[in-house]
C-alpha cells in the first residue's frame, strides 16, 4: 500500500515538536552559558594583560630611561637595540613614547628607524600633560572603556624626573584568542547538540512516543469501529494506565453496542410483528366500511361518518406499510423488483394521484417534460413511486396557497436527474442536517398543519440509495426548497 506524505501531520508530529522545543531550549541555555563564559574569559584575559602591562611598565621604565639618557644622543643604535630587546619581553606593549615634563615628545617608537632626524611634537591633551607631570604611574582609559595607556614617571640616579614614559597597550592578542574560543565553542556546541538531541530523541521516542503511538493508533481504530483491538503496553507508568483505561472503555463500549443491537433487533421484530398483525384487521375494517358505504339504507350523515372512519383506516394502513418498509429497507430483507420504467409516465401517475390534494390547498403541480427523450430507468417501480409521492407530497404540504410545485426531469453526466421545487419558506440552517433523519419533523408543522411521523424523507433516502442513486436539497429562506434525485442509467 502506498503511503502518502501529509505535510500537516509532519508539521504537527509530536516527535518534531519535541525535537524543535528541545533544540530551542538547548540552544538558549547553551548560548547564554557560552556568552557568560566568554565574557568572563575576556574580563580575565584583560585583567591579566593589564597586570602584565603594569608590571612591565613599572620594571621597564628605569632601564629604558637610563638607556635613553646614556645612548640616545651618543649611540642611537645601542639605545635602539636595548629598547627592542626590552619591548620584546611584552608583546602587548605596541608603542612607547618618552615625554618631557613640558609635554614635548622626546622619542616615539614609530620613529625608531628615523635616526638623526629632529622630530619633536608637543602634547596638547590636558589629561596626558597632567599624567606626565604626576609623581606616580597613571592609567588612561580609551573610548571603548578599556585602559589603553600607562604613563610612568622616570627618576634618574639623582632623583630628578626629567620625563615620563608613555606605554600604549594593545588588546589584539585577546581578540585573537576570543575568535579562537568562539570557534571552539561553536564546534563543541554543535557536537554536543547533535549528540544530546540524538540521545534525547532516542530515549523519549522509545520511552514515550512509541507507546503513545500505539495508544493513538488503537484510538483511531476504535473510532473507525474496531472495538476488538487491545493495547498491549508494559511501560509501568501513566501510559500503561491510559492503555488499561482505554481497553476497559472499549470493552464497555462493545458491551453497550451489543446490548443496543439486541434492543434494535427486538424493536424491529416488534415493529414487523405489530405491523403485520395490524394488516389483517385493517383490511377487514376497510372492507366492511366500503360495503357499509354501499348500503342504500344509510342516510347521508352515516355515510360521511363511515368515510371519515375509512380515511382514518387508510392513514393507519399507510403508517403500517411505512413501518414495514422501514425495517425491510434498513435490514435489506426485501429485494428490489426491478424493471425498465419510463420515469415520465411514473411522474404523471404521481401528479395525478396528488392533484386533488394540491387543489384543496390551492397549489398547482407543474411537470416540465424534458426536451429530449430520457432513457428508461432500471428500477423497482413501486419503491421509486413511493419516494416520488413522498417528495411531491412534501412540496405540496410546504407550499403556501397560490404557489406552484415544479418538477423537472433531465439527463446529466450519464445519470437521470430529477428536481422537485416548492415555493415555501425554506429549511432553516439548524434543521438542514436533520432533514433525512428518522422521525424528524419540521419545526414549522404548526404553521403548515400537516400530519406525519417523520419517516417520509428517511424512507425516500433509503429507497434512492438502494438504487445506487443520490438525494440532496438546496434551500433559501423565504424562497423555497428544491430536492434533487439522481438515478443511474443501467442496462438490464
């Protein structure tokens, strides 16, 4: 059997929902944890770098200043060599300036290779001038909030402070480490995520979703009428209790259905028995009443009373026949006696039988004959006539005085199509689903004051469907209702 993939079932699958939810929670938690760890790592590295820079500046200022005093003018190459060796001890110090207390830049490492050139710049920044004039080391903060400079005063052997040394701190090494750390965390996150998801999905699928799938599958089978299915679960948790409850419910439901079937069979037997037993006395009553009406010794009043009694007996006979037909059609105990029948002639018969009743209600029945010849239908004439009488009779009953009942017959899409329209008030929305139900009577029966027990349309539907046909209706408020019937064109 070919299984069709349903995108909605996939989208609403509990496995998918669980996986996505778990993934989202995992990513949020791991992302926050990673952010905190990276932040702490950055702060720790910056603190360590700053401590190294402070140590270097405090220890390196004296030898750098002495070298400047001894060799800058007389032996620049020696000064340059010592300075390069000193700066190599700390890669985080990328630049160095020697600034006089007046703010003149006596030396800058960016001019390290420009020997002999007279390059003097003046510091204008008040904070830097204040730090240069200070007697103790000063840390200056950059625009990003990090300490980017350390200015340490130099004292010679005689205690004089002719200049200060300005150290520029670089955090480039930290940022490189951060990039590597982030890449490592991303890789580990992906690896741990995949492993965790696979493990959790496997465990949850095995412990929860598979047993739950068995329960769902069994519930679907029960909803489709398979009450013999039993759920076998031994998980030892709430799912086992659920399966046990569902099994008990199924057994109880099956027992109730069996009881209802027995009651239904008893009801049908009673209806058949009562209806058949009523047939004989009703036949006798109608026979005696007919003979009584022929008695010439009766006066007119007695004959009228006898006619009313006979009419009641006929209605009771019709009801009896309806009940017998109901049981026979529902149980398929009575086979159809099919023959090739001209539906136009059959409709004429129905119209003729109901004309008197229609005239009494001032309703006109109009049969619009088809433009082209309609093939004869292979049907049980008596049954189809019963259905047509019910439909036309209903149309007459629900048509106000002066209205018309229109009957159309046509051939469409290889089937015979019959429509019966009335000019009544229509069928309300709340009643449309109940029209073809057993014993349903319209809520407007007091308005139209008609008799019946609500079996006509139900029996009509059974008859049409027994002939592999279809019946439906269209209705609009205050505009009437049209019933449609299709019958297949079959060969003998």
